């Protein structure tokens, strides 16, 4: 009985030591998942523009004003996908549903249905959006699948979208989505 009690005590100590390590891995997993989901939304927007011969857009609705602050369960950031009413110079935009069978809406990182606890979207670099559209902080795809954003929206030839994990290590755990003028998006891990 004494040996069993000692074994249980040792296992409890080891589990207590492993707990913080597991939570940082969970934060990293959620950050990777949210980043891959956003890349998939950008790619879907581009493909929809090509396949339907209409303009499509992905707009940042809300960014985390302080993404470096700790807060393991808090997520801040949302975006929406919109379909234009024309192939060129859309004058109205329909917000697409978040998921099958849902009403139009916004992809909110903090919502339960598609949420990523502890992950936030950092503020995008100032983006004017295409001239004449009045869509700031928006990626607008033409029916050819290329971005209509002006050159001033790019830094180093790419538009950067940064996501950060508040659960893992907020100062280090970030992912960058880089979107080129041709419309292709890729996911990278930026230096701290």
C-alpha cells in the first residue's frame, strides 16, 4: 500500500510539471489552426472570384489593439468574406455565410462555433484598398484571381496578416500570412 501511494505521488508530481508544457502546445496548435483557416479563406476568396467571374473580398473587421498582452482564453479579431455584384467595379457587396446553412456573418476568432481561444489577429498595416471602392483593410480579388489593392498596401511586395497566440508565448508565438499581388497566400513563422 505504501509503494502504491509513493507511485501515485510521483505520477502527480510529473503531471504537475508537464501541465504548463501541454498548455503552450495547445496554444501553438490553436494558432496554427487559426492561421491555416485564414489562409484557406483567402485562397477560397481567390478561387470564388475566378470561378464565378465576380470580385470577392476579405475584410478585417476587428483587430486586437494589444495582442502582446497575456490572456490565455481571450481571442480578439474578426474578418468577413464578401462577394461583389460585378466582375469590375462592384457597387455592392454581399457578406457570405460563415458556414453551411448559416446566415451571412463575420468569422470571429472568439465565437464558439469557429473560435480559436487565445489567438488574436494583429492590426493590419494601413491598407487603403483599391481606389474607388471605399473598402479599407480589405483584400479585393478580381475575376482573374489577382489582388486589386494598390502598391502602397504592400510591404516588401506582400501584404502581411499577423496572428498571435496569447496562450503559448505571446511575445514569440506568431504566424504571418503573406499575400502577393498575384493573389497567392502563404503561411510563415516570422522571427520574434
